[in-house]
């Protein structure tokens, strides 16, 4: 017989290597074959509801790392909530309307203007649904469990009808209006844009300084005085209708020595203006406050039919320029507001495609707005009004889809008023929890400062604005009519709008005093896609029986503070007076390891599906919890390789625990907590603290804290301590003896708790481990519940004592390491350790009631009073002596003993080992050992 045959060496068929790219799809197939998603919900159907509402990704193109981070994070939350006493469904969604799909159709060779609108929309619908189908398979490969067979899609008739009803409610409250105020206009998309569709880039612009001759100075300024204004958009001079001054700023009337004209600039900017315009010698002949110059008029630089009005407004600053702002009400929000207050027209001289119209003048008509700078400068110079030209670099808005700069342009648009209920929105923000906390202030400031929401788009693929026009042009926003349209859409879909005339769409027999002949037309614009997704609280939460409104959580990227978080909040508060969410979680963006934004042009993108095929999606899921998602996150193949090392550590730890509990039946072999060996009781308490900390981190959506706590527990508490001492127990002690069963009890509990705590993050691995736990009743780990925090009597005091002991252990390890350096010992098992302890240290050791020698992993241990110390070294307050162990080493437990051969039948074994052999391996008496 061999000695190893008497050891309880752990054995398990659980593979060391996960082979994740191969096994994950197989495991996912089992989940769907057994309908695991609904199985878990059925188990929880009487429990409190928890609803994470999915922000719909756009149905276009392959999924990227941002998608993966988002969906995995949501899956972690939903799995955790389902395992902690909640009914937590997850209904995925897709955003399917809008320009990107139209652009894809154009790229594919389809011509929108060569076919009826409904035909174009059918093409768009088919394309969108094909993208949904593709992305759904990709999301499932991420290991995300959801109601994939019943997602919500914004093109679904029932969703469109719910969206129309939101619009109807807002219209009924007077929040919807039509106006011609300037909006973000994308000439590249030929459509108005919402604020959420804008991104900013630095550009170089031409800054022009030019003079307007005073025409009616109201007795304050004469006609030889010129107002110097500046602009960074030269094309808008064609629609300049006024000059705006700060009412309380002081303005200087300057007479340069080399010019017979007088000029007006802000006194606070006089020095830099003089340098810019070459006024080496000048005299300030008068000063006036801006309010004193109010309503003076000046001549347009070249249009003799336009007299520009001097106005006062608070948006003027002295940060740059001259303190006199060229004002074109049709091309800017501030310009529009001050112009409206003074009764000026909002003239527009640029068409939908960005070309100058006839109103700009014959020498500018037909030219692209950004190509007229030289012509404008030439016109100013010929009129002797040009003062200076500069190049400036500044942040400028771009169309986020076409990546082209936009302009502000006043065109008739439909708006949702925010101002009427702005305070209600701000009050609701205060009721919402934000993760991270700075999100509250960010959204608050955005709502506080935002203007009205332009909700109309001059496109085809989207939900039509359910508005009719009477014969005299009166817009019809009747609540009953809008509900009638909602019912039509619910039955036929929104394409019905484009397939039928206004008369066919209106209720039979409908009349209106503004249409005496019974003639009506319909609105041709569609709604902003942010109104689509911004209505999802009504289209999903209020229409799906398994969901509740408001949602418990909205989780999306930090760009959604101006997108989905924003639009959903506005519509929900407008209709119901409450925020659509109780908690908002925002995440940063994925960057490469050098902090650069990922892009195909830089070649630094990583496909989540490639990661799944090469490393396994578990690695990407684990990466998700290793990073601080509240900020931008680095990811690269090297980083993922580091994450895979953490995965291997986790997997091998679980495998070790499995291997050493294969002969343990928790129903018959468990040891009660009060009867556990002292070191096992201590570790059981550490495990309980882990459960408390990890659950608290999950509850507050702190995924990185979950990972840090788990990996620290595995590396430090388990591997560097408990599993280190475990081999001298689980391998060596009697198979069914109390000492071994005590440790196996804690092993099994640790294994179970770790599997459950890890499951939301690593579901494939957790389910794989579960298949090797025959004593657990649930068919899947996901059907089990999270471990509960136990109320262990005296746990705080116990941990405090062991905390002090671990300081001693650290000192002992230092002493043992020094003994190795001195070549006194090799392994710890070769050491005889002597501790010279103070009364307080002795009391500590006694209070543990533990096998201290086992825990310190030496063959022999002696404890004496500190006053008897000989040849001892002080290690951080502990007097320690290390000598080579006495006796001989046992070939079975590899420890030194002084009682080898106490049992004559086993001359190489200690007395304790011999007792184990006689009881559990009696055949050794006859066979002997090799």
C-alpha cells in the first residue's frame, strides 16, 4: 500500500481549463431549451417587482464594446435582483426610426424621392427588423438572459400608439406649439436636430469686425459715427437686423487720429480694439451706457433697405469682440429672443441644403454658406466698413450622424415647451438617486438651462406628427382626434398615415369651423426619434403586464443625460408629473489602453464577439466589473489577458473547493457553527462578512467594489490563509473525523456562496460548477437564491481577536522567512517555533481556543512567558525564535514528529497518523507500506 492511498487527495472532474469559446454557446443553448429566463420569473412571481427598463440601442450595425458593457451590466443587475427576492423581468428594446437607417438605404442604391413615402418606409422597416434580428443573436452570445422573443421595438404599432398618446396628453396641456425660432439645422441631413443629436468639435472660423454707420442717432450719436460689431459667422450678415449691447456696459465713442470717422466700442475692450484696428493715437470723445444707446438705428453694410436696430440684452459679454454683437434673429437663439422682444423679423437667407437664397443678394445666391466669407469681406472692404479679420479656434456643434457642422436656422417647427413645467422636472430630479452622484447635478443643469424641445423632423422614417391643418392653416391638435389616430396606428401601424389622405384619416363626419368646405391637410413631418424612445415608459412600462411604472432603474452611457434620460424625464413629468425612473446609472465610454477613443480609423477597436470566440465572453463580463464604469474605461487585448488571469484564479479556487468536498454530504456531514474548529469558525465569520459587503455593493450598483471584495477574499483570505492551512487537515486527517468535517463544512459553504455571488457576473462558470454539486436541489444555479447574511453571535469580538492574531502570524512569517535566508530551514514544516509572549499576548492565544501550530504551519510550537526569552528576535512587538524541528519527517503528512513509531506497526508514522490508519485503512496492517 502507498501512503498517498491514505490521504484524502481532492478529486473532481471539473476541468481546470474552461474552454469557454466552445462551452459557453452549449451552456446558453441549455438555458433556452429549459426556458431559464421564465423559469426564474415563475419562481418569483409572488415577490416584489423590480424593473430595469432597457434603453433601446439603435438597430443598425454590429454590436460594439459599448453595447456589451451596457447589456452585461444590466444582466448583472437583473440576475442579482432575481436571486434576492424580486420579480425582475428584463424586456430588451430597439430604437428603429431615424436618419441612419435612411442613410443605409441610400447607400444600398435606393432613391427616396423616386418612390412613395410608404414604400420607402417599408424598406426602412424591413432593414430595421433585420438589424434587430442580428443584434439579438449577438446580445444573446453575451450571456444575457432576457425576454428575447418579446422585445419592444419602437416601430411596433402598439408602441407607436402609446407614443401618440403621450404627444396627445402634452398637446392637451398646451405644451406643444409651432414656431419659427432658430433650431439646430443640419444641412447635411436636411432636417432640424434636437440637442441630443449634437456633438461638439473644435473648428477654425473666420472672425470679422466691421462697422455699421449710425442712421438715426436719437440726438446722441451723429451720422459720422460707426458701431463696430463682430461675428464668427460671416454668412449671417446677410440677415443682420440689429446690433445688441449690454445695457449696463460703458461704451466709448472713439476718434482715431488717422480717420475722420468716429467709432463705438465697449470701454472695457477699448485697449485691445485699438491695437486690433491700428489706432495708435485716438481720443475718447464721449462715453454712454448701453441703455442710453437703446433703439438707435444703423445702416446695414450693403442692403440699403435694411435699417438695423440697436438693442439691449444680457447675453452680451466683454469676454471677446467689441461688446457690440451683430444680431440676425433667424440664425441664433439669443438673436431670436432679443429680436422678438424688439419686434424684428427672423429672416433666413440660407436654404435647407445650406445654400444662400435670393434674399441674400444676387452675388451670394446659390453659393454654399461656408464659401461666402471672401465675398462678404470684399463687400465690406468696398464699402469701407471692414475693420479686421482674425482666425479663431472654438468648439462648434456638429450633426452626430453625418459628422458635418450645423447652422442655426429659423424655420417653422413643432416644439414641446419645457419652460411651462421646468420647475416640476427639476423637483422630480431631486427625488431620483444617481450613480454616480454627480449625475444629478449634470441633469439638473441641463434641464435648467435647456430651451424648448424641437420635436419635428423633415424626414420620412419615423412616427408622424398627428396634426391636421384646416383650410385657413389652423393646426388641429384636438385630443379626440389624436386618440383616433393612436387607435389607427395601434391597428395598422404608422404607415397608415402615409397611405391615406387627411380626409381618410380623420373620423367620419368630422367638421371644423376653420374648414367650411370640409377640406383638410395633414402634417408631413415626423417626430424626433428622442420622442420615440423618450415615450418608452408609456410604450413599454405601462403596456406590459409584467412591468411597473416608474422603473426602478435606467442604465445607459453618460451621453444620455442629454438624450434618453432627458427626453424620458420631460415626457413623463409633462404627462404624469413624475420621473420615469427611481434610479439612474450612467457609464463612461470604452477607450484603448492609451486613453484614446476607439474608432475603426485608428484600428483600436475590439469586437465583443471576437473576444467571445477567442477568450470566452466570461472574460469580457469579468472585465466589466474590474473597471470604474462611472468614468471612461480602458480596454485592450493586453488588459483582457490580465483579466483572464483573474478568471483563472477564480476558476482554480472553485475547483479546489469542489475537489475537497466531493465526499461531503451537507445534509449528513455538516458541523454546526458552534461546534466548528476555531479556525473554521473564524473563516465562516469572514465569509459572512464577504456576503454582507458584496450584497451591499450589488445593492448600490458598485460592480467594481463587488469584484475587488471577491478577488481580495479569494487571493488573501482563501488562498493565502485558509486554503494554505487546509491541506494539513483535509488531506491528512481522518476522512470522516470532526476536524476534517468541520473544515469541509466551511469549504462547502464557501463554495456555494462564491458560486451564487459570482453568478450575476460569471453565469456560465457558476452553472458549470453547479453541475458538480449533486446535493443542491435547483436544476440551475440561477434558480437558487443569494446567500443571506447571518447573525453570528459574538462575530465582532471574534473578528477583533483574530485580527490581532493575524498580526502575530505576519510577524511569524517574517521570522520564518529570515530563517530561510539563514538556511536554517527550507519549508515552514521544518521549523520549530518558540513564542515568548506577554500576558496580553498569552491571553489572546488562549482566547482563540485554536490549534495555533496548525495555523502557523510549523511542525512544532512552544509558548513561554516573555521574561524567559532566549535567543529571541523582536518582530513588530512579538519575541520569536525559529529552530529546526526535532524528530523526523513523516512520509505521509511531511511534518516533523518526535513520536514516529509510537505504534510499532507503523514505524514511519506519528501516533495520531497511526490511529487514523488503523481505523480507516486496516488493510495496511496486512499489506504494509511501500
